């Protein structure tokens, strides 16, 4: 029974956070297929952790941290293995199920490309702030950094984006 | 490229974020995969418990084992091979218990057939991994023979019609394995299989003689015809009919024979010879089954062990749209690394199959430096011009802008976007397709085109074929590849 409840709670976590995590991964890696895999892996690893009886104090922060670690591994693999050279850098960049259609596809392509050109950790900070909608304090908690550090990264990230648009 | 500087980048990012989300289908798929993962983890706990119980000499309650079987056998155990930790569980617990729950003679015979295939699969996998030793080989082959002997004997208690079906199917399967074992140079095992094929063949013919005089209804023959057509379509759908890999060629040949046998059966029906029709359909079924086993269980990575030291590669990939087809490039690696990689990929391919006995064998093919050949062919066509997207697409009408996605130049990389092919260099994006591509870029270009065309390039002939396709205008290419 306890296991069933755990399972139920976990699926609720998935329902609540899957879109946010997917969006985050998508903007970090600029590839839909890779983002889907990273999202799946994030929740798989989260389940592996909780099913062993480990407690999580802040679920959202934990899931973001797992996703972030997987993204870092993804970057490392991309750099070191020529085997992955065939992966498309920019995948299917517009959500085909976008009901609101708030952004024209060309504009979306352009902002995605610009974000892609941002260096880390500015890219991470900008994505978490404006795409994920997290406050600097929340970002700091997730990344275990100081809020001031996060604020500076956000500001520099936005400045870099401005510069990229001006070029 | 004109850069419209947005008034408020923050708003733009927020809007971009709200434009991206998982589709309902993607969510459902992910939930399903998560549930499967959760269930798998639960089952692994059962196996761990039993293994622990065995080692500490607890008696495992029969009810526990039955529950294990009823809830389904874990793929992780079935995936185990001699030397793996779960192999003992697979052969000493799972298989005997599953055997106990075969409640009819027919079910028992089918299960013996399954176990035969499993033992043969295990030999093939170990041979492909280069970890097959004489002791394991003898043990596995002798087990396979034991199951075959039981199967063969058990058919004597079955109805001739069912006996023909099971013997026919087993004969076809063994013929396929004969081909596979000869490909990994396992002559001794090939000979053993040949002798069993002969025995099964004789028994099948005997049973066919028995039923040849029996009455067959027209509707039964017509239904059999329909079943065979569906089986043929199913296997044809899975076999790469355009592929040139060895497994594909053999499977194609078998399927052609199957079509002839099917046609012959239909002619028999028209002539009122329904019993003959059934025998023709049985023959067709054997050819289809052989094609299926040869292709699904056969060579995907095309790596022959004896040439592995000279093999070269840059990329290996599973083509997800046609799971049995893999596009490969020539390989440059240490042999052990290559075999490990091949083994890893073979597991990925195996996991994507519904059949639990599916696996892959591994062969290394001698390869030429196909990238040099590609470059030479390109240069010989474009003349004195540099190799750029503009010059290539002008010379080769079959090349698309997206073929240059991820293709490096000396100072940057081409990226395919919604607004066209752009050059990313020095931190900016330019609408410039005239920068010469680098050597790495040439390799990527060949890889991109090969993946798009779903062809592999291992030899000069393969590259010449690809360059030939590149010369053909777009609409003609799509027609010829259908």
C-alpha cells in the first residue's frame, strides 16, 4: 500500500513538473529529442532515489538539480564523443501543440539560437529566470548558490543576448 | 541577416518559454515508460530476494515463485547470458518454473522450441562478443540439442497437422541459425544444426504424407492463404528491402521464394487442390520464418572479428524508423572498444524488439577510407571550386541545405534553421553559404546524407552510390527510394 501511495505521489510530481523540466531542458540543449530523453531520465532517476526510501525536502529543487546534472553530462558527451556529431543541433524547434501560438516560429527560432550561443552559466541562469519563471532566490536554492551570484549571472546573460541581437 | 533587436528580451524569453511544452502524446509515452521502469525495478527486487534466499539457504516458498511467473518474467533475466549474474536465475528458476505451467502437449512443444532458440541465441551473442569459450559452447549447444530432441519426440504425440506446423517452423528457424552461425565461423555448431534440420525435415515430410490424403475444406485453405499473406506483409515490413547488408540480402531472397510458394498455393486453391494448397502455404511460411529470423537475429553492425584491428568508424547509429536497419560508418577504434560499443548498441536494438529472443550478432567488415573517396568524388565534380554548400548544391541537385547541418568549416559550423542554412562563426550567425567546409565537415556531410537516404557506406561502391544519388534531382530520388 505504501508503495502504491509513493507511486501515486510520484506520478503527481511528474504531472506537475514535466512541462517545466522539459522546457528547461529544451532551452538548455536546443534539441527536442534530447530534451525528451533528458526529461524522461530526470524522472526515472528521481524515482530511483525515492523508491529506495530517501526523503526529499524540496521536490522541485531536487528535480531541477537532477535535470541540471543530466544536462551537464549531455554537454560532456557531446564534446568528447564524435559519435554524437550526427545529432541535430537544432531539432524541432517549435512546439506543434502550442495552442496559444504566442510566438511566431521565426522569432522562436531566433531566440533559441541566441540562447544557444550564450555561455554557461549565464544560459542556465537566463533560462531558469525567464523561461522557467523562477525567482533569483529560488534559482539560488536549487543551484546552492548565493542569490547575488544568480542575479549577476541573469543580468550578464541578458546583456549578452542584447549584444547578440545587435551583431 | 537582418537582426531585429527586440524591445524587451525578457518578455521574448517568457513568450518563448510558454510556446514550448510536451504534447499529450509525449506525456502519455513518458508516463508509460516511467510505469514500466517502476515495474521493472519492483521485479528486480524479487530476483534479488530470491538470489539472496538461495545464497543464505532459505527455502523460497513455491507461492512466491508462482507469483513471480504470473506477474511476467523480467526482461533483465531473459537478457542474461552465461557469466551474467542473472543467468542462473534464468535457467535454474525461471525456465523450469515456466515449463511447469505449460498445460498442454502443444504448449510444451512450443516451449521446447523457444528454449532451443534461446540457447542458440546465447551462443551467437557470446560468439559475437568474442567471449565464447569451449565449455560454454559445448554446454549451450548440447542443451539446445536436448530441447530439440524433446521437441522432435513430442511431435509424435501431436496431431499431424500441428506436428507439421511446429516441425516446419522449427526447421526454418534452424536453417536461419545455420546461416547465422556460418557467418560467425562456428562451423561445428553449423554442422550440428544441419543434422537436426535433416531430422526435422524427414519428420515433417512424414507428417505431410499423413495429412496429404486427408480432407481440407476450401475455407480453411483460404484462411491459411490470408494468414500467410499477413505474415509475409509483417516480415516484409520489418526487413530492409532496399538494404545491401548481408542479412537483408538473404532475407530478401527468402521472401521472394515465399511469394512464389504463396502464389503456387493460391493456384492450387483455384484448381480445387486444397491439401496441396496447404502444403504450399506451409512452404511459404517456412521461407518467411527463415527470412524473419535471419534478418531480425542477424547482422546489424557488420563487424567481422578477424578484421577488427583494421576497422575504422566515426559513427554508429540505430535508425529508429526502421529498427532493424542501422546506418554505420567505417570504424577507427581499438577492437575491444569497438566490440564493447557494438555490444552496447546490440542491447539497445534488442530492447526495441518485442521478441524476447531477438538479439544481434556482430561482424566487422574491412573498410576503405570512404571519406577520402567521398572527397575525391566531390572534387572531381565541382572542379576547381572549394567545397561549400553553394558549390555542392549547384553541382549535385540531390543535396539539400539540411544536409549541411552541423557541418564544420575552418572557423565555424553550418546550422540549419527555420530561416535557412546559416553559418555560425565568431559568435554570430550569418546568412553565408560560401565558406569552405573542413575535413571534419566533409565527413559530417557524408554522414548526414547517408542517414537521410538510410544507406550505409562501408565500401567504395557504397560511396559511389551515394554520390550518384546526390546527382539526381530531388523528386526523382524520392520516387526511386519508395
